[in-house]
């Protein structure tokens, strides 16, 4: 399949607009999942003939597709994860862009190329996704940004450079989303800890009322029950409070 590529200025203008739109993500304080989804959607606008985009994440095991614009390409990503080889993995591992045409790379990645041909994909372009890490001062490899095309037989070097520029801008938005995600997680953990402390103190008060003794004696009772029942201390406190409520209803 051979189609006329858009004019270079048109391609550059589309990429610039997609990159500018990432600025809204930097200020939005959105969740990491939402940011990854929008990064993928904007990448389709940034790269001419990119019909679908996915984001491969390597930070956790197993490797996964963290976001995509088309469920069909998720299966192509998974084919690579299952076989342990393919352009999205190579781009991440080598930290270099990888361009693939299904006519030329069948021997290099036979499983992936066969699946791509079956899905009507003619070309792919994968760019390593490297996120700045202010905490460590070093860049952190997250995975890769993968463009899939059903409308052209090959991405060219201009697509590669545009995708690289876009990915650099996207990395800043992702890094900011990571930061906000960590802050939200910390706040949630503190809220849980404070709630647990309140419930444990209430349960200690109930035990002192029922059995007398000091606050330390009541706490020791709870710890002993927690160990015997193999249940977290907070859950023991909740059970004690629930038991008191049931007695009050009888």
C-alpha cells in the first residue's frame, strides 16, 4: 500500500499542536492513568499516518500496555510481551527508536509481524519513553510509545524525529503525573493511619470499660487477639466496636 504523505509543514504543524496540548496536562494534576491515556491520544495527532498508539510500561512485572487508543493494538503489544521480543521491547531496552515495516522484518520478529499483518498493520514506530526523575537526578526508563499504521507501508525519519520530540514533551507530563500520584497515595496512607488510630483508641476505651485495667492492658488484649486470629490490629478494633454495637441492639 502506498499513499501520498502529507506535506512536511502540515506534519510539523500537527505535531506542534499536539505538543502544545500537553501543557494542559502539566497543569491539570490529573491521575496517572488519565495522563497516559491523553498522551496516547495526542500522539495519534502528532504523527502522520499513526492510526493507533499504545504505551508499553516496563516498570512492573509483568510488562503491560498502560494506555492505548485502540484495543486491537493491545493484542499486538501482548504478542511481543509473550514472545519476549518485538519493536516496543527493543526500543525500551536499547533506548533507541525502532521503525518496522511488515514486508522487511518478518524474520527478525516473526510472531509479531504475523500478528500485525493479520490485524492489517503495515508499519510501526516505537520510541523509548524516558521520564526525568527529580528525586534521583537521573532519567528513568518507563517503557516505550508505539505508533501503529494501517495506512502507510513505512514511517520515515521525519516521523521518528517528530515522535521523539513529542515523547520528550510527554515525558514531562508523565513525570508530573507520577509526582501527583505519589502525593495522593501518601495522603491516602496518612488518612488510613489516622482513621486506624482513632478506631484502635475507641476499641481500647471499650475494653477498659468492659474489663477494667489501663490503656496498655487493653492494647495488649487487642494485640493478643490479633495474633491468635491472624488479623490486622485495625480489623480487630473494628470487630470489637461492631460487637459492642450488636450488644447495644440486643
